[in-house]
C-alpha cells in the first residue's frame, strides 16, 4: 500500500506535472477537449488507469474534462496518484490535446 505524501512531497511532484494542482485533498487537472473527442480521451485514460489499477475521478464541464486523483483507501495523495498523473500527461501529449488548465 502506498504511503500518503506530505505537502512538501506533493509540491515536489507538482513541479514535474505541468498543469496539475493540489486542491487540499487531491491532484487535479482540467483539459480543454471538444465534446466530440471526450469519449476517446476518457477511453485512452481508462486504458492507462487499468494498467496501474488506479482510476481518476473524471468529470466533464463546458470546457472539457477534469481529472481528480487521490487514493481513496488511504485518504489522500500517494505515489500512485503521481504516477497516474504522469501517465495521463503522456496520453495527453501523444494525442495532441489542448492541456491548458481551465481552472
């Protein structure tokens, strides 16, 4: 079971995860995605999530998708969340999505 990261560890991880932030409980990133591309992106993220056996909370809004990562069973951010954030970024960079933060 991964250990919870403290705030200093989270800040260090965020330095290598452009566009990600910490909301006091989880790592979050909003990605601009056209409506007709959201299902494809969500499916691509689901594939890497399944590989890691760790899944984000994903929601849609007017601008695109929002990913929220935290390890529910541990009650906070762990190394699994940081790893998944990096893998989501790989998916985004390979797909050419507009990964600018929307909020």
